[in-house]
């Protein structure tokens, strides 16, 4: 049974622990990378031995963050045998990946810091605030509760975590505490112009080409409320892009006028990863992701299916159409 704890209780727990492995989720995004690295800096400042473990390592978009070079792939050997497992921004145990699960469960002490409302709890302790815009927002508060001064290195990592998960303070999940956490990062002396330029105003040629290939196949439902697109392995080869270069593409679909639900289907070796987005009042996690075995937030969620791209899209559209219509049963002729 996982025990829910407060920020102060988790801070006390961490003070008493050492040899910490910080775990992020598969396909790590800005929040997973920034939050784990920010907390890694904080633990190091306390004199503790710590390591960041991310499935696949740090994506190129975030490789410039302070401490990124010290992070390891969860499949790689760790620099020490961890005693304390700390999962950050991980909504459930499978999101750690197979190697991550083994390493997490091998630790005698386990804790979770998360902001996904679909998180039912794993590990021994969990700090969960589903109203927080990002795990980075919670990490800022946790570092304060541990009595650690927020350094520029910590702040840069955590600002990236917060900014990327709330659409640079434009999504519905942005709340006063989100701005307060970001303000603490700004007060630590980070270069906001340089950070935001790199995140939002710079794109590699390969990533730009991939965006074009994906959007060329964009489709919209007859009523204009649903949009979907495919991202295949062949598209990655044509663009010379990496799998991580798909981050943010699904948002282009949701930005189409009239669209309430968007899905990007990412082909991955016989499986399909669905990135799901919606506009209120459609809860894409509860109505689409969770029924398919995934999770996430009300307006941003995801799931990986053992199905080809077309079948995965069909399943998502069936559920989304039901939710948009307010029906309790799937339509007889779902969109294809």
C-alpha cells in the first residue's frame, strides 16, 4: 500500500536517505528530464550520492541542461548500487520501462513525486498533486522544504520542466503556484531568453522536415472536431530525424480551428504510441487514454498499444467521438 505524504514529509524522508536513483518515464519529456536533473542537483548539494536514470537517456532537445551529461540510460550499468528509488513525473510503474521497474523495485526505499491524476500509487510513499502544472512545480517546493537554496543550475532545469508542461504558461493547468515556482527559478538568475529561444524558437532541419511529412497526412473528421495524423518509421528515415523529434507535433493538430480532440499515432516497432490532446470539457485521459490502458492529464495523455497505426487511431477516435457526443456506447460507424 502506497502512503500519500506531504511535501514536508517527503523532504524529511529524503534527508534520511542516500544513494538515490531518480527515475523518469519512458520517452522522457521536458518535465521528466528537468525535474529529475533539478532534484539531482539538490541532492548533490546535500552531500548525497545520486544518479538520474532515464529510459533512452536524455533527449537531444534537453542535452544542454546542467548535469545532463551525468544522467544514464536505465538499461546501462549504474555508477553505484542505489538504496533509494525516487520516481519523478511517472504516472504508473509500467511507465518506468522494464529496466526501470527492475531497478526501482530492487531498492529497499521507494518514493514517487507526481502530478498525474490517473496515478493510483506505487512505491512506498507518494507526493501527488494532480492540480500542479508540472512535476517541476512540485520539485521547486520540495527543494525549499529540504532547506536547499535554489541554484542557477537547479533553476534552469526546473524552469524547463515547468514551462514545457504548461505550454509556457498558456495551458489550462497553469495556476498561481505555477507562476510562483517559475518566479523562484527566475530569481535564481536563469537566462529566460536563451532557454525559451532554444525550446520554442529553434528547430533542426530534420525536425522541421518531419513536421512537414506528418502534417501532409493530416486528417480531420467531417464535423471538424477531431484531427489525427500518423508518424511512421519511414517518415523518420526520410527526414533523418530521431524519435524524440516528434515532441510537440500533436499540438499543431489541436490548434486547428474547431478541433476539440487530436491524436498523433507514432509507429514504434510493431506498437503504436498515441499522443492525445483535447480542449475542455473533453477529458482525454478519462475518456480515451485510461480505457485503452494509458493515462495522463485531462487535456494531455497517452498510451502505447499493441496494434498498427491505423487500428490504434481507430480505437482512439471511437472513444473520443463517444465522449464528444456525450454517448454511453460507441457509434455504429466509427471514423477510419
